[in-house]
C-alpha cells in the first residue's frame, strides 16, 4: 500500500510535466524534445536557489521562469530561423546541457538538510507521502484551472487554432509565430516546474535527470486518451493527470515482478510508450468504441 501511495504522489508531480508536453504535442501538434533539457533546468535552478538560502516557493517559481526562457529560445529558433520542430528541440536540449551544468556547478546537488516545500509540510506533522500529495494536488489544480481559463480566452483560442490549421489562422489575422512561441514557453515552463517539484521530493538535482522525460509525458497523454476520448479541454487536462498516475502504477507493477532489474526501467518505459501508441491504431482496426465524457 505504501508503494501504491508513493506512486500516486509521484504521478501527481509528473502530471505537471505531462500537461506541459500536452501543450506542444497535442495543442500545437509539435514533438518538442526541449523537455529533456528544461526538466533538469528546473531542477538545477530550484536546487541551486534553495542551497543559496532562497525560500523554496520562490526557488520553484524561479525554476518555472527558467523553463519559460528555455521555451522562448526554442520558439524563436523554430519560428524565426525556420528550423524544423524536431531539430529545434535537439538544438535547445544540447545547449541546455551546458547551461544546466553551469547552474549546478557539478553533476548533482543534494538538498540534505535544506528547507524545501516537502520538508516544510513534513515539519508540520504530515507524512512524506502526504506532503508530496498535497503539494502535487495544489500545483496540479492551479495549473489545470489557469490553463482552462487561458484556453477559453482569445489568446487561448488563437493558440488552439494555430495547432489545428495554420493557414486558416493566418487568414484570420492570428500571428501564428507568436502563438507557437507562447505554446513553447508555457510547455517548458510547466516541465521545468515539474523538475523543481520532483527535485524537492527526491532531495537532489541531477544533470542527467531529463533523460526519458519526453517518454513519460507522451505515455501519460496517450494512456489518458486511450482511457477516455472526446473531452473538453479542461477535462482533457484532468485526464492527463489520471494517465500520469496510471503510468506510474504500471511501472510499479513491472518493477514489482520478482527478479526484475530496476536498471531496465527506461527500457520498459520505451516499450510501454510503443504499446500505448499502438493501442489507438489497434482500436481502429478492431472498431472498438470508447467511452465519451463531455
């Protein structure tokens, strides 16, 4: 039971990143690999700020700002230099490796004995798992609420329109380049925010922690879409949280198999992503109807 609760709490934190990936992958229809650089950037900025004596909440917000900056760079490279989205992500995440190393100063930074959002709740009498679930729940609710409100504004509708049909959007006076840049910034800001939260949960920031981040985000999104389709934007963002939790539980179930090597978790994550990506195609072939929620 303790492991299940731990996976639930981890799923809540990871869902912030999954929602960020959803912005570029589904709303803008862009596969953005910047996530693998902005995630450790958020962890690096947060850990460094906390070690320097900054309030953990301010450190978390600084990490979010760092992610916005990474997204801005990717957005400008993609829209102004006309570099394809996939290559844009590779360029940015490669550059971020050096930046993250400079921010951290070494391969990893420990937060032992430092005050974090998790330890503050722990000191108030909550258990470690409960503390993580409270923090994850608060941030997830805020993210979903703010994004749902944004998507119903003219800017949000323009953002969604850009992802659906660029020529039509441009003919209606929408600056699609600006919308793409905005999407990149929001996405990577949330991914960096997730890095900051998980850094405080794990007690350290690692330079290579971003490896496989995009796989986790995509798997959470596809699992959510397989479980329930045809949702409004608010419900879809909420379903991504469910997908993230289910993903963590699946990984827990795999690692719980007797004799399973924990070093193979990335391999199983990749295999799981391949499977969930194939499920929608399999459903089409078998003509399986899925439940609707509007």
